[in-house]
C-alpha cells in the first residue's frame, strides 16, 4: 500500500476499534481525506432495531460535513474479513455525493489484502445533481 494512504489506514484501524457492533461483531472503520487534506473517520454503529444503524463511511462523511468541508479527495474502508469489504450501495451513493469520479476508494482487510477502485468504478452511472436539473 502506498505511503500516502498509510495515514488513512492508521486512522481507519484506530476508529474501527470503537465500532459498536454487538449483534454482528463485524467492526468496520472508514477514513476520508478531504480536499483540504484533513482526515475524518467513522465506524459502524449497530442498533438492535435493524436497519437503524449507521455505516462507517456515513459517519466519516458526517464528520467531514460537520467540520464545514464537502469534497472528498480519497477514501479508505477497513474490516477484519477474508476479502476487502466494499461500501454498501447507500454508502456508495453517499461517497459519490462528495466525490469526483476519479476519487480513489481503497478497500482493505486487517491482514492487508487490498483493492482500489475509483468512484466511477465503484458506482457507475451514479445519480447526481445533474439529474435534478430542470425539476
């Protein structure tokens, strides 16, 4: 994994430890770098009333927006799984809301197995604000 992504990985691994996953025991951490270079993190938070929990990516995006930023430059998701875990469909749309098509999304495991896709690869044909023009 490239050195520049290592700070995102460290941040995502750290926040993953704070995940609230008493039902699935599947902890996920996410870190995003905004256009300013700031790093924002999130972890999954489960709720006994499924599907009322939140994903790690959504938490990181919320932290970024709460800090007054709205552009993602890079994202990373980490989980303790055999294969890299990609963001769910809803989180792909959330990431696309704040990302250009060429933004890299790194998906990795605690063991280091990694896959990198751009937002356009992760969510081809994404619904965006241009679809709302003329409404």
